[in-house]
């Protein structure tokens, strides 16, 4: 047999059991060993029969006697008078109602109509005048209307005497001895009730009528009811005797039909109980549930990929539908069996096949898959973190985080306020506690968690701000999330970093300024001291011509060095200010590099430096000022010649990189450079910190300024003793 068919049969048997067995608990006390007359509905209807019998036969209201009990209060008289306004207002209203019609009758000279209108108007005016002149007159009118209303109510009570239950009775008033009989209570009956002193007398209450009047009791449509008026009724009368329903009432008539319906429903319920028991036996023997029926279905693979919150929602929805279905089926099944018709049968079958069976099968499918999936370790938490609800919570948190702090705290305060209101509402109306608990778990507690988390985060930010104000700039503030507090923490970190960098730059600037003054003083004083010294020596008249020529040569050399130093300083100052004229043209960099290398070839040989050039076959051009670009290469090659370790190789590379030209120079430094490569571009900074070599210390600074004036970029890298210069300039 197909697994789907087996699952359908199993679901049908389970549905039948879940309807039949609970119905035993619900209906057995009122059906087993009970008849139609033992039912609550019949008892209620008999109470109505007793009430009607009391009001219409045993203890009716005497209209003539009741008329004497009718009272009229002063409030009713005042209300009657003022119903349409004050005295003057009512008179004016009547005059206005008839004025136009009387004028028309006069203009038409219709004497008959004129006299009739005037008479009618005067009659109403006299009636109004009497209402305001005499309380007695108004009282009589009100009493007359109350009598009419009371008579109408008594007639209505008489008309409701028949309740479709043909009773017989033999009752005697225990005080007056008056007997009331109908039929023969000694005949065979399906219902009989004795009223005695031991079992309790029959209490016959009369109908109760209002002494006031309402819309239905007044001809003029009053809405006044005197709440203090006495009700019109008779004292309760007590009777002993018998009330019965003869057996022939179950042969024909409405009662017979209802008795037959009860018997049919009763035996069909018995049959349902038997079927339920048989279905339970089948479920325990031949139709035991097997997991393979649902695990190997085509829907299983698709269902396993669904999010956990979708599974839970479907499970709850399915459970809710089945709960409503079974509750409705159990509570309505007896009435459906009693009033069995073709439409009722079709409704039972359709609901059983389209709701009970498929949803029971679906519940079994869901239960088995949920148990199987989430019995795996860690699967439940993994699926929960990937659920739509968690994604929604994260998105909601992101939306909340992007709000301003004022909006966030306003929302939190509103949630706390509503939580307090909800608590009061839950205490006053316990039925609301379920909703309140749900809101506390899923709204208040998350809001409280967010509030505490943000408050703690704010305190950490404030503490870090105080540390920053005290000058402790090393510890960064942790940035968590994308909230306004996180943005504020990031801004404070940026500010902290800016202040720290500024302090470091300031300290560096002070140090470099001190070094600059020291270096400039040293570099200017050295040749100047030599010039002064040798000038003093030349003043000696005993010097030979050879010594004098030697001293003059030294003076010339030192003067030239001092001149070069001053010119370089002047030129780098001009470049720093941007006050330099440039004549850009298309320059062949291949040729320019070769010329610069040739210019310093002898110097490289003297220092035992081996040049390795890598120049492209195709010419590389650049739009530069040729003279100034020559100065760049000249300064760099002089720097290499002075500070390279003898006996090492120097690499010169030229290449086209996109639209730019790139020059790369690499050499091994003779002196230890350290890691502060940026300081090499500072004025008067030398690789030889002892300043024993020739030079102004402005070579790299001038070269960098020229490159930047051309819109290029010059970078220096130091890796141990390897010194590397990279120049990028716009190609031509």
C-alpha cells in the first residue's frame, strides 16, 4: 500500500479517535441513562412554562385593581408640561404653525377653512393653557395613558401563554384553597412533577409592570421613566399539586418531533463512541504510525530548508486549526446528529476529509521532522540565528541605532510607561495578563536590555573622554555597532588620534627646528671659520709665494662651498613658496638619465660603485622643465655617490607605468639610516649624521620640491641598508 494512503488512513483514524473519545467525557453524563425530559434545555423550557402559567392563570394582574395602584409623580407632571418647551414657547409655536395657513385662508376668502383652522388652533392653545394651569388635569392625562399601556402589556402576556408543551396540572392555592386544573394528571405521562410541602410548593409570581412610562406606553412618545415609581405586581402565591406532560404528547406535535430527534442523536453518539474505540484498537495494532511515511515524502527535503520561525508558525497555525476544529466538532456533534439532514451530513464529511484528516497528517509530519532535525546537537541554535525573526530583530536594531539619542530614549521611556499602564490594566483585567506577559517578554525586556547596554556604553565613553581630557591619549574607545553612541565613540577616537598626531608632529617639528638651526649654523660656520682662519694667515708677510697661493686656493674652495650652500638654501626656499618659473617641454628621460650617469661616471668609478641600468627600448617621455629635472637627477646621483657603500652596485630603472613615467634608484647606504625616512627630506638632513662629508644636506629636499612642482610624487624607502628612491611623473 502506498505510504501516502497509509498516512491518510492513520490520520482519519486519529481524527475519529480525537472526536469520539473527548465527546464521551462531554456527553456521557447527560445522555447515558437519561431521557429527553432530563436534558437542561427541557428543564429551562419548563421553567418558562411555569412562569407563563403563573402570570396568566395562577396569579394574573387584575387590571381594575391595578389601575388604582397607578401613581403619578410631580416629576412626571413637570416633564409632561415641559416636553415641548416652556409655556410661552409652546404657545408661540402653535401660533406660528397656524399663522401662514390662516393668512392663506383669509386671502382666498375661504371662510369654512378659516373657521376650522382658528378653532383647531384655539383648541390646542386652550389645551396648553390647561396643562400649565392644573396639575390635576395633567395627572389625569398621564394616568389614562398609563392604564392603556398596562392593558397592552397584560394582553401581550396573555398572548404568550402557549409554549408548545401541552401540560396538565392540578394545583391548589395553599392559602385560599382555590383549585386550578387542566387535563388529567393521573393519565400516563412522560414527565411529572409533584409540589408538596416536603418537595417545595409551586411559587407563582405575577408579571411585573412598570408604574412609570416609556416610549411604547405614551401616545406622545415620552422618554421619561420614574425610577422611584413602585412596580405593579401581585404578591407571590404558593400552590401544591401536580404538573405533568401526557404520554400522547410524544406521539404527535412539536414535542414528539423533538423527542424523536433526541433519541436519534443519542444512538448516533453511541455509534460514534463505538467507532472511536475500534479506531483506537486499529491504531494500536494494524495501523501503527511509522516515521517513514513522512520522512521519505517529497515535501521533506523542502521542509527541512525552511526557516525555523516559519516551521514554528505553521506548527502553531496547524495546532490552532485542529484545536478549533475538534472543539467545534465535539461540542456540535450531538446537535448535528439530532437535526440530521443531507446538508448536515455533507458538512460533517467535508470538514472531516478537508480539515480533520489533512491537518492531522500535517501535524504528524511537522512533529516528526521537528523532533528529528532538532535532536541534532547545535542545530536548534544554528537555525534560530538564521531565522527571519532574528534577521528582523537585527534590522529593527539597526533602524533603532540610526535614530538620534533623543528619539531612542523617548521610545524607551514610552515603552516603560506603556509597560506600567499594561501592568495596571492586567491587574484590573486579569484576562489581559497573557497579552501583558507577551509584551514584557518580547518588548519590555529587550528594551530594558538595550537601555542598560547603551547606558553602560555611554558611561565607558564618558570615562574615556575624561582620560582624554587628562592627557591619556593611548587607549582607544571601543566602537560597537552603528548607533549614535558608536559614531560618537569613533569621532572621539578620530579626535584622540588627531590630538596625538598633532602632539607628535609638534614635538617632531620642535626637534627638527632645533636640528635645522644646529645644522645650518654648523654648515655655515665651517667654511666661514676656514675663510677667517686663512685670511688671518695671509696677513703674515713672511709667507712664501707658494704658501700664499695654497692659502688662496683654500679660501677660494671654502668661498665656493659657502656660495653653493647659500644658493641651495635660497633655491629650496623659493621652491617651498612656489615662486619658481618652469618651462615645461617634452623631454626624453632615457637620454637625460644616460647624460646624468655619464656626468658622474668618474666619481662612481672612484667610489668603486657599479651602475646597473634598466632602460626600456622605447623612449619614455615626460612633460617637465629639462633644467630642473636635470637638477633632480644630479642631486640624486650626487647623493648616491656620497653615501653609497664602496664596492656595491647601484640600480637605475626607468619604465612606463600607465600614463606615468617611473624612475627607480637603489643603492646600499654606507651609513645607518634608521626608519625615519620622512626626515631625510628635511632641510640640512644628511645620511652622515656626523656631517663629515661634503654637501649642504638640501639635495633630497630640492629634488622632492622640483618633483612636486611638476605634479609628480617622490618616495623614499629604507630596508636595512638598502636605500630606494621612486619618482613618478606625468608622461609626455
